[in-house]
């Protein structure tokens, strides 16, 4: 659980940093990076949740 919390904190730091970079520079490439980071984290989160469910079903 601690690893998941650390990854969530790292995700939040990355999104905030990219958002601030976009606000200060006005360069839209940082918004695309935010989209990619969020999409990747959503996919990883879904895969992790599916693996957790499968583990709970198998070990039952």
C-alpha cells in the first residue's frame, strides 16, 4: 500500500509541475504531457486493480 501511495504522490507532483510549467510558459506541449501522464496512470491503475481482483478471486 505504501508503494501505491508513493506513486500517487509522484503523479500529483508531476501533474502540478507540468501545470505550472504550462502556466508560466504558455506552451501547450506541457498540457499534452499532462494528458499522457494521466492516461498512463489510469491504465496502470486499472491493470493494478484487475490484478488485485484476480489475486483475491484465486486466493479465495
